[in-house]
């Protein structure tokens, strides 16, 4: 009995030590990326290896743009499309989660309620997937970036690392590819069209919009007007 108790105590100490190490490393990691732009993400590497496995060349097209260099039209379009309450929530939009749950419950097309903060946490710190373990880590890192980063930094990182095409990441690389210009000078219609394809940028493209994408563009433009002036 005493031996079992001793083993449990040792195990508890090891688990506690590992937990403290994880907390310390993750917090330092998040604070560092508040000032250092993330060079790569797990998804970028995964997509690259997938291309190699398919016999294609490695492709990783990206170019960082600071927050001030990104068109306000693009910022508004992405918020209108992905997370209209971004500036007022603290990482989780429980209203959106409830609406998504009710729609999914009725058997309608599956949709999520992930905020831009959650998507940024997933893209920068984690791997793609839908397991409960990954969602748990996603919630943890979402809380950390909301605590240690500003809203500007969260949106800046999101706009620079999000997948925007096959081997294309970030809005600058996307606008250079699709429109032949920098995201600094993106027009409202162009920004809305680009935001419309974000849920599946390898299936849809702004170069050949479907009727559905044009419909989404119209909805996003209307939502952009409803957002009014953004105050970061």
C-alpha cells in the first residue's frame, strides 16, 4: 500500500512538472510571437509534403504585410465574412456558437462558430484537425493570444498566415496572385470576393467565382457597410 502511494506521489510530481513546463513554454512562445512574425505554420509544411507526395513541386508563396499596410477594405471584408464581433468578444463568440449549433441540429449544412482569434491560434500554434484534444489546445492558445496580443496583432497575424490558395498563404501573396497588385490597394469588391473564398481557398478562387461565391460577395459587401468604421 505504501509502495503504491509512493508511486502515485512520484507520478503526480512528474505530471505537475510537465504541466508547469508546458505552461511556461507556451506562454513564452505566445509572448515572443507578439513581436516576431511566425515564419511557418504546421499547415504550410503539411500542404508542402502533400504536394510532394502527389509528385508536384514544393510551393510556399507568402509575403508579410504589417497591419498598417493592409487595406482597410480587406480588414472589413474578412471581419464581415468571418467574425463580425471580433472587436468586442474576448476570443469566443458564444452567440455565433449557439447559432451554429442550432443550424447543425436542424440538419442544415454544417458550420462552425470559430472566431478569428480561434483560427489564428489554430493556424499558428497547432495542427489541422477536429479532435477534442486539438480543440482544447485551441481554446487554451486563444485565451493566451487574447491576453498577450492586441486585436490588431491577432488580425495582422491571421491575414498573413491564413491559407488563400494552393501553396499560397496570407493576403499579400493572394492579392499578388489573383489581382496582380498589393493588398494595400484592394478595392471593396475585390476584398469581398477574396474573403468569400476563405472557407475553402483550394476549391474556390477569385479568378473564377461561382454563382455561390458571387452571392457570398454580395452578402459580405452588405455586412461591410453594417460594420461601419472600425476602431482598433
